[in-house]
């Protein structure tokens, strides 16, 4: 079901708060992939063409104010993409920008998570953000699984609200995967957000036929390369569900290890990770094992890189699997990738456009696919 869209309402001359997701991968202060920013440009141009546009996003997971996670570099990228000056608001309570603004002006708030009220879904912070705004637009599909102030509580304080173009487009594309995926349906899960992703597997596991696990999720939680199994409660439960439902779980059988995650680090390939080492990428045998499983897949959803792809030494596994998924061997499969980092990795390999669908959402996609309602989407009015 689509939500009321931006072009269903009159925003002419209004002050419009647009929640975007500019949580992009940044290494040494440089944005290494701008997909999430680029994907919001249509909405930003549409809003600023008719109204005053106030953009707001989080970046990373700061504990309070953290200069390294400032949205300043995103502001610069936005100026470049729009060829326009963007005003930066660092003090959420400074409302002077509301006085002399005009149609066409674009403002960007500093990282919302610098205020603890964002993640606690605080009414007070939501009211502060909403003050002086006429319209609320959610354009942040990839943050819509978060019940946070700028995604959820704020909708109580702005009566006119709707979905941005990207949000509705994402939901429509992913509904296909949720309701009628061609089988076998293989989920490739990697990345680093272990605490988020491992519990989600319990509901996801029932929706797919095979689960390939890589990235830090595999190495840190599943103890995949060790001989001793796992004592993690969630993992044990996931394995039990998988067994009952006949779902195959495939784990890596070798890894590229290092003592330090950095460029030019000393690396080696092992089948058992010694103490004090980081398993930073899947090894060559695991790549073969994963490719073997993928061959027969008709639907593939991939979230989370299989290694620390930001460093050349640990991007090989993700690169090989991305190449395989976009090769003629997989031409008959519906291949979808989702997540800020996995999409960043694909962009770096020059393979992003070869997937059938690329979603800006990582955790949001996984929650949606597992059948959960996304709080930031549910709270918007339905299309009439
Ligand atoms: P996505 O954005 O695609 O949902 P995540 O945000 O969960 O993915 O994880 C991305 C991060 O995971 C990247 O910064 C990457 O370096 C890290 N990562 C992946 N595999 C490993 C690994 N084996 N060891 C350390 N970090 C890893
Ligand atoms: C993401 O990258 O998946 C979204 O921006 C949400 O970020 P979070 O997992 O830190 O809430
Ligand atoms: Mg990420």
C-alpha cells in the first residue's frame, strides 16, 4: 500500500521538513559513496522548486556531539551535486533561519544524533524540529525502521505529512521480494551491525531457502571458523529454526586475517582464526562455496559487505561475489542489494547498475523482508 506522496499535496511557498538518510560511508573524512544523497536529489529539487527545503539526517552512531560525524562533508557534496549553496544549521533551537528564508532555499541540519532526543524518540526534540514547519516529508526509507524523533514523534507535531518519492519507490520494489519471490531465495548477510542483524535472522530465516553469512556478523558471532560451536542464545535459536524449516545456513570456511584493519596491513589466509586476529574478509574456499550455492538461486537479496571492503586487502570476497552475481551465470535471477555499505562497495567495483534493484536500505530492508512494519512508514497517511 502506497502512502500519500509528495505530489499529492500542495507545498507551494511552505516550509518543508524533509527527513533524508545521508548516513553514507566516509573514510578519512571523504565520502566513498554518494548513492543515498544522489537518490534523494529528485525530492530535494522538487521541494526546493516550490518551497523552502529543510533537510535532516543522522550520520553514524555518535554518543553526543562528535566532530568526526559532522554532516559538513555531506553538505559540501550536496552543494556540488545541486550546484547551489546549502545553509548549515548546527543549533537545532536556533529558529532565525525561519525568518528571512525564501522559496528555493535549502537548509541542512547538523547530525540529528548529536541530540540524544533523536534516538529516544523524544517529544521535546520532535517539537523543536517541527517548530515553524508546515509540511513533513519522509524520504529516509533506510531509517524508517527506527522509531526515532525525526522519523516518528515529529509526525505528531506537523499535520500535513507524506512520503518522498524514494520512500514509496523502495516499498513498491521490495514488496515483490516480500510477497512472491521466485525460489530458491538466497539471503546473503554480511556487515557489522551484529546486535541488530542477528536477532532479525530469527524472522528472516523462515522467508528464505538459503542463508549465506559473511562479514563481521559471521566471524564474530558464529564462531564459524572455530571448532567449538557457539554459546550465543540467538544463534542457537536461529540454527534450531533453520533445522526445523529445512533452511540451509552456509558459513565461511576460511578467512583473510589481520591484526589491524588498515591499508597495507600484513594478512594471511587461514581456516581457523587465532586469538588476537581479525577475520576481515572471507577466504578463497568460502568464495567458491558461496558461488556454488548461488548458482541455482532465482532470487537473491544481499545486505552487508562480506569483508571490510573499505580497504583493498579485504574487499576481494565482496568483489568476487558481486562479480558472480552480475555474471551471465546469474542472468535468470532477480538480484537485489541493499544497505549503505554494500551499495558503496558495489559502486566501488563498478557493478551497482548491474543489479536488478539496488535499495538504499540495509536494516530497513531486512526488517521489511522479515515481515515487520516500519514505524516511519506506518505513521504516514495512506494514499486515497
Ligand atoms: P550495510 O550498510 O550494507 O547494511 P553494515 O553497516 O552492517 O552494512 O556493515 C558495514 C561495515 O561492516 C563496513 O564498515 C565493513 O568494513 C564492516 N565489515 C564487514 N565485514 C567485516 C569483517 N569481517 N571485519 C570487520 N569489519 C567488517
Ligand atoms: C543504515 O545505514 O542502515 C541507516 O542509516 C540506519 O542506521 P542505524 O542502523 O545506525 O540506525
Ligand atoms: Mg552501513
